[in-house]
C-alpha cells in the first residue's frame, strides 16, 4: 500500500531519497500530498503545483547548534538545539520550540512543514518555523532548566526579530521556560518590549487568553463542526481527551463549560478514566499537579474521581466499556494508530479533532477516511487557535498595548469560524474537511509565492 501511494507521486522521489532518515517528515509530506491529489491533476497548473509543493517541502534555512549547560553537580552537559526557518512567504517564521528527548531535525521539519499551512489558515501574516532541543526538562531542577534556557537563547537570540522569526512554546516549553529565555534575550540585547517570543507572562508583554488559546480554539471549531455536520450540540457528549498538558487542560475546561463529559485524561505513563465525566474539582487537582508540582497522573489518583490505568492511553482501552462520541488527541504525534482508530469507531465515535500535531498515523487516518460520516479535522486547522493568539500577542506588542481578554476571546472564536469556512469552501463537492484544510492552506501559500516572484 505504501508503495502504491509512493507511485502516485513520482515527483517526490528525490525528496524521499534525500530524507529517508526522516520518516516522520516524509509522513507529513505524503499525507499533505494525498489531500492535494486533485490539485496536482489540474490540466493547466498541475505541474506548477507539483513544483511549488517540492519547493515548499525544503526549508528556507535550518540552524543547528550546541547548547552547553551546567547541572546541579557542577558538571558541564551538552545538548543539541535547532531552529528550522521553513517559510517566510506570508510573514516572519512562526512556530514553537519543543524540548524533548525525541527532538531531532526530522521531527522539527515535520512540525515546521505543518506549521506553514496552519499559519496560512489563521489569516494572519505569519510564516512557518519550528525549533527546539533534545534536552529533557523532566526530572531536572528549576536551576538546571533555567541554565539550559539561558544557554539555548544565548545562541538563538541572534536569529530572532519581530519581523524575522518569533518562536513560542510547545511540548516541554511552557510559561516558565519562555520567561527564562526572554529574560536572557533582554540581557543580551538591551531591547525590551520586543515581540520576539510569544506565550510570555502578562507582566511583560503576554496576551490574555494565550495559555487557553489552543485548547479553547480546538473546542470552538469542534462546536461548529458538530452543530453543522451532526446537527447536535456538545451537551452530554462523551469526550475522550489524551494528554494532560496545556492543550488538553483547556480543551477539557471548555468542553465542561459547554456541558460535555470529559471521560479520559492521560500522560506518558497511563490514563485516568472518569466514568461519570471529570468534575471541576478534578480539573483543578490535575492542573495544580501538572503545572505547579510537575507530578504524574498516577500520583493523584486518590485526589480525583477517575480511576487510573497504567501503561494505557484512551486509544488502547480495549476492555473498557466507556462510550466515546468525540475524540481529542492532545498528547503527541502518532498516538492513534490503525488499531486505536478501529477501537474509536467500535465505541461509536462521531468525530476526531486533533489538538496535537499529526497525532494520527497514516494507518489510523485511512481508518477514519474509510468512514466519511465521521468528522475528522486535522491539527493544522483544529489546533491553529494557539498560533492565532500568538499572532495577536505580536500585534499587541507592536502597539505597546494589552487588549482586554474579551477582545482576544472574541477574535479567537471568529478566527476558528473563518478556518471552518475556508475548510468547507476548499473541500469542494464530496471532499472532506481534512482535504479542505490542506488545500486552503496550500493554495494560499502558492499564490503568495507566485506574486512574490519566488515561483515561476
């Protein structure tokens, strides 16, 4: 099957050979190409679109560097750091920094490639980029994390500017890490109030609603899709959420506000199952455990109404009878495989909305695509609220102002509504929302490249 798919796109052969050591990047490229098949088949511009796609799949610039830091024992340690500046077609490079042991240039290229189209869908003037390090913040002291962040920024700062490249947070990089990096940037440059990082504290240029943006945006677009495609509201829907970081936390909060039941929450060690739905007290306990004490979910089973199942995720609960109407993978890439997707269908799932980037494997996607009655909205549309509000944070920094929370929330809701409209319009006759998201993002970037004279 993989071979057949490859033969569909012979123009990608060179890319596959060059980057055979970056399977996750190639997965993102192949997946995007599948949605664009009808565009590549266009008699007049098909060849031009293929050429554009290959050009887009090559980053404009990749920066890699060594990050030396000292641990609490006084020993010098080293990690690798990267920034993939993928596309500046629509605006400055924009995308998060990820600190996780699995980070390498292939993972960051996949994330940066996705980011180009996600940012295009927001309607804001933002290019695409991604960066990070293979440093693992888990189990590190506050001092070690701070020293690492300062060293990382000591190299990265020279490439940043509000009009060039504006990173944000991602897995392993929250408000604490952004604060330390911004503090080092200020010391090195003597520039204060510059919008060179987003996700900052409200005390020095952050935006209201930035922490909530990805999770809230995910549920705003879900609400529209469920109302339009299924003719029902979120009230009473049983929702499976994976992850327990920023995106999962605020997605769960907004789901509960809309009267939905949050049935699961997970981390890399196991899953909490809430038979009667998560309560507000449960939510408070989890957020405090994760954000303040940096604990694992297994350590708080006695503080919440859920039961903890080790070494499982919401997508592997084969013996559990909990029904799932809607699924929100908010943990990491490739968490739902073919088996997980089949399990969701057997539990009666009506829609899958990706809070994480590329959380569904190629096999899992095939399962969802085989059921056109199941709504499937990919991360580049579903989780675009985060980068959308990052763009609004940049606007506030440029104005030297801080907007009211209601204004930001209002703009976020409108943005998610517009992304849904674009997806619907671009999906064409009988197309899916997933195809619509990919086509709308791609065509916007191609047109801009053509008008800039970067493609001819």
